[in-house]
C-alpha cells in the first residue's frame, strides 16, 4: 500500500512529499479507495512519544489491505484504504491548518487523530465545520469532549476513572492483605486527578491512607519525602507520576532501603526502567495492553507492532493510536457505505472491539471502558499479572525486592 504524503510551503508548516497525490474523496464511491487523514507529532515536544508511529500507521493499513481492505456492504465488496499523513509538529495551529487542508484539498473521507489535549481541543472544530467524523487517539481530557460536539470520539488509554481499577481489584484479592497506603504525586493535573480518584477508592476498600506528598516536576532531592514514607511504614507506596520526573524518587527510595509490600507506579515504562536500572524490579504499574494478553484483533496488532518495531512498554500511548484505527475500520464496516453521516451514526451507537476489550463511548464520545492491565517487573521483564485470566506471569506478592 502506498501512503500519501504532501508538502506545504509557508510560515506555519512544512511536510514531506511523496510521489503519490491523494485521491479526492467521493461519498458513497465503490471505485475509489477509502481515504483517511491523520496527523502525527513527528517533530516538536511530543515527538518523543511517537517514535515509529508513521511506519506503524502504514503497516496497520497495509495489513488491512492485504485482506482486500474494508468490506462495504453497499458496494458488496472490500475497498482498499489510503492514508494521508502529515506532521503536526506538536503545534495546535499547524494541526488545525493540516486538518483543514485534508478536508478541503485532500478531501479525505474520515479523520483519525490527533493526540494530546493541546491539539485535541482545537482540531475537532474542523471536523464539526466540515461534518467529518473524527476518532482522536490520546486526547484524555474529558472536557475536550463535553462541548456538544457531534463528530468527535476518542480512544485514550487508560482514562483516569479506570486507571488503577484492576490494580485495586488485585490488592483486594492478595494475601497477606495490605492495610495502609502512602500517595506520592507529581504536581501535574492528570496525576493529581489520578490520586484524587484512587485515594477515594483506597479508603472505600478499607485501606488507611498514612501519607500524601506532592512534588514539582523539577525535583531532584526527594529525601524529605522518602523520610516521611519511611516513618509511615506503608504497605503500599502509590506513585502517581509521569515516568520522566520520578526516576530520582525511585532511586532514593532504594538507597534508603524503603520496605513495602508493593511500590506501584502509575506510569511504569521503559523510559523509567532505563533511568533507574534494576531499581524498578518488583514494582507494579499500568499498561494499556501487551502481547501475550490476547483479545480481539490481537494477532493483527501483534503483527503491526513487530513489523514496526514498536514495544508497548517503551511506547505506552501506542494503544490509543491503534484503537482509533480499529474503531474507524469497524465503524465503516457497520455503516456499510463510505458515507460520513452513516459512519457518524455507527460511531454514536456502537460497541467496538479491541485487544484491550470492548470500546464503548458515552454520549459525548468519551470512552467509558478504556482501563489498563496491571504489570509487574519480574527479572527485568514485563509480566502482566492482573486480571488473572489475562496474565502472562504470576504475581509475586509481597514484592520480594521491596522486602
């Protein structure tokens, strides 16, 4: 499959050109390819989160096209898919301009992406104005959806209300049971929302909160917090933080020989592991999905990841991207026509399949089912430990390396 690129000259943006020009979209066409349009933050501050995503996108739809494409009932056949991909440069103004171009010049049938709240706030207005269904990826701020929009849906993983749901289910079923918990929170809106949500859940399940500490992103010396953790002697240390700022905290907890049944990190990633080395051994955390779990479309997703050399532990926002593609493919199939209004109706009413489980949207287009699996670092490797039916390894409890 050929992926379409384009070039734009001007003060706002520039993109790479390929030798193929995008075909104009024709509503209801049974002869033209289905034309999708997306942007990826290949440059700018968000580019560290999107490594190999262009290749992954190409490979995903190449796999779809290997089987003939997407079945369209009104055509009684499968239609191949082409994708227009631009670099939004992590810039909201650039992103809006590119989605406008895809709507008016490239004449795409449907939108995919973008990611990140800063882009996910302005871009959907383009979809609304042009009445083009858009399935965003990693736009996790619920208020972005609560604006009366009719053409926006999103597939971020995990969402705050479900972030640690499986973890707290796990600790309700372990022996010996933990009795106390200490929350350490990165001073960031998302992480504060996670702590607010899950500290209430902790109390509701009978856990005693023995400490709450917050730290700014530039903190290097965590000695005061570590001393408070030591004094409180919690069974669980729950760290709500982005991975790029909490490395020194984990290292200093190890240096001061903090003991606990478990140290849980809400963003346990390859980046954190590289910062801290063996210090992450035995820690638990959340991951949207990992090969070995299985689920609907898992074989497809595994092939795409392997072809693209993308590791979910290293690229934790990847499932949000792939799920947006899966949802759009299924919505077109259910609509039975390359028709924006019929696809919009399918997205509004549908339950969609993904390796993570069903994707269900509320009335605003926000997902109500996008949780995460609980992982534990065991002998330097990722093991999915909860829920048990999806586990790729057996939970080690209490965590041996934190004893």
